[in-house]
C-alpha cells in the first residue's frame, strides 16, 4: 500500500508527476510558502516540501524515509544549513544540538531546509508552519526546525533523500538571524545577541539599535503546545520486545542509599538480567555482604580500589551481558516499572537511547523542557537506558573525566554524533537524593552547583576544567568564547528580590577579576587535557548472552 504524501513544489519549472498525492506549487519565499500551506488543507499522511532546483524527488526514497523512526525527515545539513543561524551561538553555544553531526550520516538535526523536508501532517497542524515575517526560506526553515524540535518533534537528517548535491553554506541576513533569536528565545536574548554582535564587530551599533527597534515592534509568536502530551496515550505503544537489561550502579560510601535502591530493583515488573554494582569504597570500609543480603537479585559486585566515575562504569560495561544497559545512581529511588517503561519507550519510538528524568529531592517541579517528549539533548546517567551495541560506535566513557564533571554529557554527545536517536521520556521518572557525601563530592568536583549559586550571594558557579575540555573538543572557538562569556555573566545573576539581586551583582562585580583569573586558569588546564587527547576505550568484549556473565573476582585500578 502506497503512502499518502502531498508535494509542495517550491519555485523552479513545472512540477514533475507525483504518484503519492497532490502537487501544490508555491513561491520560493516564506510568504509564498506560508500562503500555499494556509490555502490548502491536506488529509495526506505527510507533506513533502521540495525545491524545484533540486529536480524531481524520488517517491521510493520518500516512502522509505516515512517508514523510519521520527516525525520529520530532511536533508538540511547536505544543503548547507550546518552552523546556522550564527546568532544562536550567543544564546546556546554549548547546546548539544548546536553541534552538527556529519552530513553524510542519518542523525538527529533541527537544521532543516525547506527545499528537502518531509513532515507528518500532524506535526504541522500541532506545531505550526512557516513564519511569513522572515526574509529568506533558510531563516524561516531554521525557526521552524528549532520550534518543532523544542516542542517534541523527532527530527532526523536523512542524506539519502537527495542524490549528489554539493551545496555551499547558506547565508542569512542579520535581520533573519536576530528574528530567529527573538522568536525562539525572547526579548532579553535578542538584546544580548545584538550587544554581542556589536562587541564582536559583526554589526555596527547604529544598525543594531535600528534592528532592535523594528523587531521588538513585532509581536512574538505564541509557543505551541507540545506534540505529545505526557500522560496521554497516542496509540503507538507496542508490546515490549524481549530484550535483556543489565543495571549498572557505581557506588562510593553510600551503602544505606544503595541498599534501598537494590530493594527497589528486586521489585521490578520486568526482571533485570543482572545488576552490576561497581563498589569503589575504600577497602577498610567496604561491605562484603551485599550479594548475600539480596539473594533473590541477580547481583554481581565488582571492586575497584581507585575510585573514578568513568573507570567504574567502563568496568561494569565490559562485564555486562544484557542487550541493554540501564544507568542509575546509587542515591536514586526508582519505581517498580522503571525497566518496563524504558523498554516500552524503545518500542514506541524505535530509538536506541531512552533518557528518563530525575526529580531532585526538595527541588520542586522539573523545568518545562523536562516535562515533554522530545529528542534528548542530555544523557543523565542517573536514569538512562541504551542499547548496548551502540557503544561499539561511540566508545566508552572518556577517562579524562574520571574525577571531573560532565562525563555523561561527553558520552551523550558521542552517542548523538554517531547517529543514535535519543528520546527524552518524561514519564520515566526516578527520584535523585543528591547524597551529601560520596560520588563526585569525594573528589571535590561537585561542590557549588548552578542552583546553589543563584541562592547564595558569595557563591559562583564557574565552569569546571573538564566542562571547558568538553567545549573545546566539540565546539568552535567562537562557541567556546561565547560559552565563557555567558558563564562569566551568570556570576552576576541571582534569584530573589530586587535588593538581593543588586547585592549579588555588586558582589559579582567585586569578584570579577578573580572570576576571570580562575576561568583563564581552567581554560589553560583544559587545553592541556585536550593536547593529551581523549582516553576513550573501545568496548572490547561481548559477553555471551542468555544469562549473567560468570562472577568476576575483585578488580583493582
């Protein structure tokens, strides 16, 4: 049975024959395309936007794309949309999805081109279409893609949509760059981006002032509802496939929390194949009775004499036998259906990485971005499940982060760049206690958090050396520069009343010379780490499936 796809033919000569649905001709401009979409109601399963200059689309390739996981499929990176709009670097320079995957592979990307974009009709109806205010189709397409991905559309760059096309990088006028920022991030970030554009000599002061005035006279578009509502079944769930799961838990000096977690894992509605605890507690304080205390749990305990978050998880991964790996922290509380929900999510979205959410004990409700289904831009190792085989593409944890922050972000970045579909599912919840001792606190790597710095006048949340190392590894020099500027400016911000915000700003200004000195020192240290190169082991073993690996003796490192 053929799929139903209506073709929007943009510019160019007369449209070709199209066997999958109707053909609608549209002008090659945001206004023209907006008008064509508004004038035509479509009952088709999907809509194909296609530039006439590319020649006729291949119906078989379009049907193949529509059968793949996701909601939107496009060839934007192959058509020169990578890195655009440049102004997003002033707002979200170190955002995972601001680092483009290789245009030659299928991967998550919001940087679509309206000249080669296939979208489910339900996405357009729910999340809206092209904004006619943009000057260029490129600018309108980027705003559209960012809006869709942030409201939950699963977007995939599919290079096979095109035959051989060698496109130069697209260019955007400054007005479209800043309109994108205004529409997607708001008035404050428009002003910040214009200021940074002036300071970096990307534009002149007079032009920036004029542009600010003209844009701020435009009403900012309303935010559409999410594509998928949490708690609302969409009929796409399937029976859970028979995949085995290894639960991996590194621990340091947190036995009371760990025992509670192990009890909860023993009550899972889908039984784990094995639970691997990597215990890095000092030998003189180490417990030897964990396995005996939980006889009904398929528990294995590995011991490492030298604590490290990456070395411990890598040891557990090498010893694992499950088809999937569930990462949890030793100070998590988990519901009885945690494993079942992760496996259902894999079946529902056909993804390879399922990211849940961790509610922080006493922190209040999660931010809105963590209350909707979407392509994940985080990889929380306190509640994520991955198909084990993807590690053969990405490698294991980078040992550079063994006693530093952002090890999970680094592996998440490599999973994303390797083409994995990562889905954040807000219905898969754990409770994270933030135990006052153990973990990264053992190494002094997690002392001042972003949240605590916004509540205490004298605290500054400065980027860790390993966080800067991550930025240097994956992002451009411009993006790293803007990230450091944002981190510096954040030391002046505070939550509270006007008087306390003013006091925080004053303290931040007084401490600014020391803030800059510390950041420069950490940048130097991060460059040393970068020159030494990443230390990413490959997944070298494949434990025989069908049951847990045979128990291993204590390891030391």
